[in-house]
C-alpha cells in the first residue's frame, strides 16, 4: 500500500519506507498490534509535515530559518505579507538571540531567493505608482502553521520568538496529524507491530 501511494507521488523507495515507518508510529501511538490502512492514510496526511520539517532543519541555514519563521509568523498572526524592509528590520532585531551575524538587505534578498527555490516562500511585486516605488512582499507557499511547527520543534529560541509574535503554540498542533517532533525523537519502537497489511 505504501509503495502504491508513493508510486503515484515520487516513486522513491526511500519515501515508501518513510511512509511505512510513519504508519508504524501511528499504529504504535494507537496501541495497535498491526498497521492498518487507516494508519497508512493518517501517515500519508502527515508526510508533508515531515518533509517540511526535514527541509527546514536540514536544507536551510540558520539565517534562512529565521527569515522563513518571521515571514510565516506574520502570515499566521497578522495575515499580512512581509516586505523586504520589514524583514531587514526584524532580522536585525532578532539575529543576536540566534547567535547570528548581522547581514544587510542584499544578503537577506539572497537568502529569500533560496527560500523561494525550496518552494517555501512566494514573492509578489507591489507598486504604488510613479513616485511610490516598487518593492517585494513575501508569503509562505504552504500553510504558515506547518513552518511554524517546524521552527518550534527546532529550538527553544524559535519558541521564544513565536511567543514574541503572539503565535498560539497550541494552534500549531493538529490532533489529526502525527507529532513530527515525537516521531523523530526515537522514543517509540516498532518491534511489536506487524507491518503485514491485508
């Protein structure tokens, strides 16, 4: 079943094994002796969150993580897009808390290019006419809640930052999805679960 689901998406054997492991975790959390199709479907719904977490923690450098979190926090709380100027100001305000060096507007724009290439952020042009000028504003391409969950699970520094932005940490959790942080903690065991799907 996992191979068939992943075959329609990416075709990757590694992704199919990851889905099966996630389904095993779901079954373990339900105290089930066997992985069922329901467990696989729940795992399938959570696979996107796991991929976002992996992208956030393994493919973004700390500066990009901070910028992505700032954009997602504004999108989640204010439902507003964030301008480059705001990102520069807010990065300067928070970079010391993350032991990061200060960077200028050009480096921030370069970091945002990487976020766009990873498919995490989308940019829109804003133009207020001849004398008003043009600038870019940013929003996440995925629900900001998913990125904020990844940030929150990454470090206590991000948790403190999210509180400063008045992000409701309780709203980040979805009871119908797998707790990715707990899944990745290796505190669960699949030894007693039968993976033979009928």
